[in-house]
């Protein structure tokens, strides 16, 4: 008997009551199947591993049905694993259990080895057996405990599927409505959880076009004030366009051509001044968030969290260690001629990666900007 048939028989034997499910892995095909089996029945599903790679191999029909399941008001989908803050204990929810409970009392439980995936339900050799007596009570307690510790992940899963099969915005917004209710539980009004633009937290609640102090990390909400900076102005904008933040500071992101020109001039200055002159000039302007070329092209590196200049130490680490570290290693190890081609090749590859990332990032951040929480902006003439 296939696992899907065994679970279908279990659900048929116990047609009433809330269904609590814990699996290590799930897939769009698994959610689509579960949606068909639980019409009109409340479901709480907890998944141990929800990384995006498990949600990329899918059909459009499975994705649409899975998103319908996630948007149901009687469905909760949660995630749990041991976070970096926890120094001991289990690392991930990997059990496979199906529990039916009614009025807070366990009615029946099915435990085994099958995940909520197409292979787990249809193809693999798996086993599912019904737990009774003390095993039923113990399974129910473990499942309830994991659900209480987990955090909502429905909107994230819907986002994975939308990226893979280009679902419509309205379909994703149906799932996003659940995030709004979660935000209201945290003490805020209508809005949505979004990636925290400061980089200090996983998510920040956005409401009425403004970022609020409400943040969430691993499903736990807290407060983290931001001085009401309108961080949306750090989005990638056409060259020459300026906007004011709520603190009346003008921000303009330089165009790609301007960044490329500064990049070329930086290298010219390095070689023309035999490094020494460029280095002295750099150390003189690092405290202002500038390099020699950025000073020429009226650009500055600022911190995303408070929009202040990056500062001397951060600029030194950004430029000398992260950006030009491979070139520095090349000059230090110059006597070892067999290393020279490798280091030069790696240095050029690192610069190329930086340029590609810059082009695809909405804030024009390079890898070293992302590491340090900085962004390059244009200094207005006035």
C-alpha cells in the first residue's frame, strides 16, 4: 500500500477533528495533495526544512493548488529548527507524524518515515503505523510542542513558488493576508512583514508607506526603533533622481556609468601614483566615506542603518581588505612567481563578481557593501 493510500484511510477513519502534521520536508506536490484530502478540515502543518531548493522543481498546477492551500483561513503552516541562539538541543524537526485531536484531546496518531513530498507519498518504500495508548499521548505531546515553538512560513513558501512559476500577484497576496493578521497580533495595524532594510533583523513591519519599530527574528517579535528613516529611498533609482528622507537628507544613487568611471579612475590613480600616493590620499578621505576616485566623482559610502558616512575603519576594511585584498596578497607574495597568475586571475574574477552583483542589486550594493551594511550614494552639488 502506498503511503498516500494509508494516510487517506487514516483520515477517512477519523473524519472529525483538527489535523496536526509534522514532517521533515514538504513540496508543492505534497501541499497540493494535502489540500485535496483536507477540504473543510482545519490543518496545522509544521515543516522542519523549508529551504528554497526543495520548492523549485514543481509544476504550475501543483504550485497553484499549494498556494490555495496556504491561503486557506483554516490552515497554519509553520517552520522550526534550532536557531543559532540555541546552543544545544535537537537541530531540526524531522519526525513524520499525523495527529487528529478534538477539543484539545488526542484522538488518533499515524507515525512513520514518509515526508510530505511526491516521492514520499507515491514512490518511496515507506512505513506508516498507527500509535496507540502511551505512544499516542507521547506523539501528540511532541507534535503540539513543535507547533507551539514554530513560526509562520506560509508567505515565504508562496514566494518560493511564485519565483519558480511566475504566479500572479493576487494569488500571493492571498497568502500575504495572513502576515497582516500576524502583524496585528504583534501590536501593529494593516501592513506586511518585509525584509528589514537595516540588516539588523530578519523582518520589519511596514505600514502606511513607513517602516515601524516592530521586527521579527525566527518567529519572535520585538521592537527595534529606526529613527523613522525612509529607507525606501535607497532603492535603485534612475541617475539624477533625488528624493528626501523623513530626516530631510537627500539621497541619490549613482548611475552604473558613473560607478564604472570611478572604478577605472581608481585603478589609474593606483598605478600612476605607484600605490603610495593613492594610499596616502585614501587614508586622508576614508573618514568621510570616500576614496580618491569617489571624491573626484562626488560619491560617498554610507551606512544603511543610520545613513552616516562609513567612517575610517569601515572604509579601510571595505577597500583594502575586502575589495583589494587579493591584489595586496599578490604584491606581498611577488617573489613567489608561480602564485602570481593565480592571484591576478582571482583578483580580476572578484572584481567581475562585484560588478555583476552591483548591476543586479536594487541598491547598487557590491558583495563588500553587503558584508559591511553600506551603500554608495551621490553627493549633491548643493
